[in-house]
């Protein structure tokens, strides 16, 4: 997730665990603003888990899907599907094309499931800063 609006958040109002995660897993970059990363494992016809990632080199990825915070929120709110987002250029996809094609159905299903969760976004809940 890129261009996270950390400077616009009231970090002091966040619970301690959330402040700690923000400090540990979100880093400022020169070209993409604040960036946070998560790893979602996909196995043969199954989802194997997800976790926040401190360093992208700590996980072996077959492909990387990236977008701005607003585009991810749009996906999670089911305002846009992953395939439509890729075709529109809203999401960047990098990696092993064979793995991308192998897991494309799983990725669509995973984003559908993620959209079914009642999500709360820190930049909306903790406006200010």
C-alpha cells in the first residue's frame, strides 16, 4: 500500500498496539510516500494466511500487487474489482507471470473475501495530526 496519509493521522489518539504497528511496518519512501506491506499466502486452491511485513526481502513472493491507499480502500469496499483495477492501471502487478496466472482465480476470490469483512481504516478513524 503506497501513499498512506500518515501525516494526516492523529497518531496519539491510536491505541498503543496500532501505533507500534504503524512504526514497525510503515516506512517513508522518497517516491511513493509512506508504504506498508502485507504478505498473503496462496497455495493450491487455498489461502494460507496473511501478515504484515517489515522488510519485503523477508518473504518469498511469486508476485507483488501494489496500489495507493485509496485504490486498496476502493477494492475492499467492493467499489472496484481486482481485474478491473489491473486493467485500468490502478494496481501494479510485478513478478513471475506463470505464478500470476496460476493463482489469478485465488487472487480474485481473496479480494472478494476481503471485501466481505467490515473494515475500518486508520486514516479515516484517526483523522487529524
